C-alpha cells in the first residue's frame, strides 16, 4: 500500500454486469489492475498470496490451506444465503504479467455495501490496494450503491489511508470487534 497522493493515475473504467444478471460481479479494469470475479479455481493462486503470517496481525487467524480456500471460495461464489444480500468478490491481478496479488469484496444490501480488501505482503506499499478499492467503490456507485462502509482496526494505518483515498471517512463508531467504522459521506 502506498501514499494515495502519489497515485495520480486516470480514473478506473468500471465494467457493468450483463443485462439480466445483477448478482454477477463485473470485471473491473484500472490502469494497472484487473479485478476478476472470484472462482473456486483461484484458490491455488491465492494460497501463496495469503501465506504471510503478518497479514493476520490485525484480523486474527492464520494462513489458509488450499483446501480451506477452495471451501471458502465455493461458499463465496455460491453467494449469500440471506435474501436481499449479494456477495461480490474479485481477485486482484496485475495487468502487467497477470500475477495474483490480493482481493476486494463487497456485501451489498439495498443501496449499501460493506467492503474489504487485502493485498499480499510482496505487493504492499505500491498503491495497489488504493487503486483496487477506489475502482471497487466507483463500480459500486455505478450500480446504484449510495453508502459504502469498511471496518478497520484502529492501529491499521495503511488500511485507513486506503479507505480515505477511496472516499471513506471515520465515523467515530466502533464495531463489536473493536474496529473503526469508516463510511462514505451521505
């Protein structure tokens, strides 16, 4: 993750989902990235991205095995069991070479979305999380989402910078996990 002000690239170009399939996440491109809808087969490429133990410092947990990722991805691809809620998950790939470097996610209900992102350790501090998260927020707005929210550990300065660059602001609220709630201005 990098300094958001250093990333002065053109705005991302969101791609819409095909007509008649509002629950299908679109492919999203930016100047450097391709956000492709999650597939179960992405588990093999994501396993090494998620292997660094320091990724779990603020969120807890530990690196998942390929089998755990396959189960998790199968559930995510199947979608939310809650009526009126859709899950959208993208794998972040570098356009230059196609390397998988992380993911972004959105849970959408009505005109609101909760988002999350993760970029593997070797690709942090390069503005990738900012670029991907900003593209995600732009895509959400193009789909009629009016409110975007993220939950960020109060000591996770890099994620706070990403949220700010994507147009979110701290609300002063803290969730049940002790994370700061960030939201797009109404």
